[in-house]
C-alpha cells in the first residue's frame, strides 16, 4: 500500500512568527512607497513633456500663421 510520511512536530515560536510578519509587512510598505514615488515622478515628467509639446505647438502655429500672412501679402503685391 502507501507509506505515510513522518511529520516532524516543530514547536512554533509566536514571537518569531510575529517578527517575520512585521518584517514582511515593512518590506511590502517599502515596495508600495517606492511604487508611489515612481508613479509621481513619471506623472511629473509626463506633465512636463505635455507642457513642452503645448509650447512647441503654439510656436509652430504662430510661425504657420505668419507664413500664411506673408504668403497672402505676396499674392496681393
């Protein structure tokens, strides 16, 4: 038939378990805080990039409007 494996009865130290739980919880909190900081930095860079693109688009629109105005003046002259 089948053999039953021997089970080792090991005494569990509640203080050790509590400490391990505390350490795991601290590690999880550290990881979550790092993710939050990274997300904030990424959002900050994203908004800076959007601002750069907005400024670039405004400048190009002004240049285009001036070029169109110059073209219109050349046609009239």
